[in-house]
C-alpha cells in the first residue's frame, strides 16, 4: 500500500457543493483573490482533519509503539474494520444527499465575495460537510493501518486542493472562454458528482473488504 491508494478519495472530498462554490468564486468580481482565500481555508481544514485522524488512530491503536508481529496484525485488522465501517457510512451519506442539489441562497453572495469571506467559507464548508469529515477520517485511519508516516497524506492533500483549484485554473488558462466552461462545470458538479463519489467509495469498500478477507 502506498499514498497512491487514497488519492481517489480526493474526488469525494470536493464533489458537489465544494466544487460548485469554487466555480462561483472563480466567476465573481474578484475571482483570483476570492479563489485563493477559499483554497487557503479549505487547506487549513484538510490538513488539520487528516492529520488529526492520523494522530488519533495512531495513538489509539498503539502502532507507534514497538509491538510484535502478531499484535500488529491484529491492530491492522481492527483498523481495517473501522475503515470499512467509515466507508459504508460515507457511501450512505453520499447516497442520501444525492438530491440535496440546487443553489442555496447564500451562493448568490459568492459573486461579490472577498478573500476574507472566501477564506471563512473554505473553513466552514469543509468542516460542515459530513462527507468531508468521514473522508478525512477514512484517509487518516487507512494510512495508519499500513503504518505509514504522515507524509503519505501529502499527495492526497495536494490533489484535493488541485481539484478545488480547477475553476481558477480554467479562468487563468482559458480567459474569456472560461465564461462558458465554468457554468458547465458547475452544472455537472451539481447534478452528477454524487455518482462519481459513489463509484470511488464502492471501489474502496471492495478493496478494503478483499484485503480483510485475505
């Protein structure tokens, strides 16, 4: 197992409201400043959330200590079972929230958002989403399960932020053509992202289940 295993869960982190908000900010009055503020707020939460999950799981399981091969394998199996439970809960939350689409009233304010407001939004939107909370817990626990150091979380963190930065990158690379591309990106994320999330989570459920049965 390597850091590559958890990378697809970055898609689950940003799918839906998070990406829609990023598109609105990139389409607003101050797209660059607001988008960077949003990314900074999201970065704080993702780094803190996955790191906390990694530290707590490592402390609770005792994998940081020098234990024998037998107890270590039992600990890994227990973590695997917890990860599997988290993934099942994640799949259920994504499915139940599949119809909670449309644009909330507060999204209309994003067109005029400044970097400060966007930063606070990045903090709040990543903390308040149960999908993100479950995903961060899953990633942190899964990395500990294989007794990997903290830096194995970094590629997941970077990919999450890169996906959230796609609207801003589209604006920078496409210029005025982004005015047509961004609404299509927003509509796709609003209506279809839950399907992609379910596919990713289902893949991890299958992979974790097979690994536990070995």
